[in-house]
């Protein structure tokens, strides 16, 4: 009888919590995430970062209603030091520089030196969030892998006695501290041991 009483108390407690859990889930579903896009107007300072995602809408109307405005994945990447820049549809110089002439709407991702690393173009006249999120995810994963390779190469150079080459590779990792803070700390420790900081 005592076991059944405890079971009923436990069941009552679970039922009492269920509306709260359902309410929290509904509240979370209603929350909208906005991507911190910065529009590049003439004379504006462009976004800086190790990786920069450029979105080039085909029109101002598209800019107001695009799913790229509220992509949760893109908002998270913006929090990981990936710059988010909107290029105006009439900025022909920048569109040409990004290799998107005649292909709008488009998204292009570059490194800090403005080297184009990848692009996503419209299908059937519109640019969905999924291919742009994949573009950013794949580029970030490649950068992460390249950073690991730099650390491995630096250790190999150090083992071979080439301290200068190792230090140069560690500095490249350290320069990506915003994207990969843990790896940058590892590189910083190695540079301090080498007396290169």
C-alpha cells in the first residue's frame, strides 16, 4: 500500500509539471532569432572577421522577407565570430568582386583576406536558408580542420628543430583566436615556451 501511495504522489508530481514543460516548449517555439546582418552602404566600414558571410539579395523586398533574417544556425555562427554582411543589390563593384554577377540572390563566404571560399546561389529564383547554412557549416569545418593541421605541422617542425617555422605556424593559429579560442590558447602556450611572445 505504501509503494502504491508513493507511485501516486510521483504521478501527481509529474502531471503537475507537464503543463509547465508544455508551456516552456511553446514559448521556445515562439521565440524568433534574428541574424545580426550589417548592411554595407557606401562609406560604411565593412565587417571584419576571420570568415565573412556576404548575403546579396536580388531586391529590397527580398531583404525584408528572406528566411536568412531569422536563421537560428546563422545566428549561432555569428556568435562564433563569423561576420554577417548584406551587400545591396545595386552595389555592382562588390557583387563583381564576390563573383556573383548575374546570379542573385546569392551568399558568398570569404576569409579575412577577401578570398572567396564558397558560394550558394538561388534555386528557382529564391535563396533558401538551408544551402547557406550548409555553406557556412562546411567552411567552418574546413577552417577547423586546417587549424588542427597547422598545430600538427607546427609540432612536427618543432620536433625537427625548426623553431622559426614552428613559431610562424603557431602564430597563424593564434590569429584565429576568435574562431577557435581553445586552439589559440594552445598555440599561445607553445609560443611562450619557444620564447616567441
